[in-house]
C-alpha cells in the first residue's frame, strides 16, 4: 500500500469538500493518466450536474408552493411531480457526453504506458455500452435519492406541522440538498470509474499484456474496506474477473475496481486501481504483428458483443412483456 495512494485518499476527500487543487498531483503520483484533464473534465461535469440538480430542486419548490398544505401536496401532487421529474434523463446524457469525450484520450495514454508502439484505434462497443449503462444507473439512483430526501422533508414537515413556506425554504436553502457538493462528489467518483474502464480497455487491446493486478490504495488509518485490503496484489489473467467477497458476504466477479457489476457498497468511494502486467516475451513480437492483433481483438470483441447485446435485448423484452400482462 503505497504512500502516494495514501495521499490520494486524503486529496480526494479534500477535493470533494472544497475542490482542493492538490488532487491533480496526487492522481499523477497514484498512477492515473491525464490527471489535469481528468480534474478539468470532472469540474466541467460538476457544473452541468449542479445546474441539473438545481432545476430539479426548483421543480419541487414551485409545485410545493401551489399546494394548500404539506399533507395535500403529499397526497395529491407528489406522485405527479415524481412522474414528470426527468432529472435522471438529463444526468445520464451529461455523464455519457463527458465520458465519451475524455475516454479515448485516457485509453490512448494507458495503451502507451503498456506498449509505447501501440496506438489508439477505437473504444470497443462493449465498453461504450457499459459506460452508458453505468451512467444511466447512477442517474436513476440520484433521482431515487432526491425523491427519498424530499419525502423525508415532507413527512417531517407533516409531523411538525410546518407551513408550505417553511418546507419550501428548507428545500431551497437547507444543507440536505447541497447540489454543488453532490455534483462534485458524483462527478469525481464517476470520472475515476471511467479511468478503470479506460485502463481495462487498454489492457484488453494490448497483446503484450497477459495478466492484471489489483492494487489497494490507502492505509489502515483511512478505515479502508478490509475486503479490498485483502485484494491487494491479487493477480489474474487479463480476460478473467477478480473474485471479491463483498462486505455483505456475497461474492462478486469484477473485471476491475469500481466495475459496473459491483454494488454501491463496494464501488462508492473506492480508490483501488488495477495495473497491467506486461509480458517481455510478447513485447518481442514484431510491432506490425502486435498492431494487427490489436485490430483483430477489437473486431472480434465488437462482433461477439453484437450477439451478446441481441440476447440481452431479447431478455429485456421478455421481462417487459411478463411485467405488463
């Protein structure tokens, strides 16, 4: 567990609290590529997400002001407000746009770190899909959390006999809906997740890589997840998942830290990394042959993913029909 990674944890916490500029240096020390661009992209995304969350807050407040009292709003209007709230669609679009813009640059840098003779060609369809799906899931969770927060405010207001004006002020001004803080936290967390996808894409595209290693960042003083500490130094073949026993006792099979398949309890605030283990023997293969193998991998994976995606869509269609009989 490296000292640089230890400092990274502190820098991330400081950045989320007050946008600490030291995070750029700490990301570089820990092994993240394009640290300056990463923070700039996270900052730009933070601004967009903040505006979207403020629009949602404004929607809640405007609808609340039209109600006679809190109870009538909860009984007669709340379901309608939840139905028209499209914050998840806006957030998902913002996430995907930000990630698709920076991810090719990330992948190219990670590829160069693994094999300087290789070049970025494209992001595989599989990775693009998973990044988009993850963005949608995060956006839906943020919407659900917003609704839960507002429901708590409403229920507390009903119990305490608060007025419409008092509850509206709490929604608009209360710390419980600090849009900027929430936006900064999610923008940075998801940007680091994209780093994992980009690094893994580089690993998979490189014929010089045969294995990958899970690297835990942090130390005992940072109160890390013990199950993540136990993963430090675990090595697997590059096309195989890691085996992670979750804090809930379930076993998960992520391809890398913060993988889409992990629950929030294992992915949120995780600063672990995974690194390529390069085969010197494979690096001895002719450069043109290595590049051909890279193109072949991309073509094969896109073709395989097309079939897998068709099966996924069929399953979703069957589930939809079963749930709407």
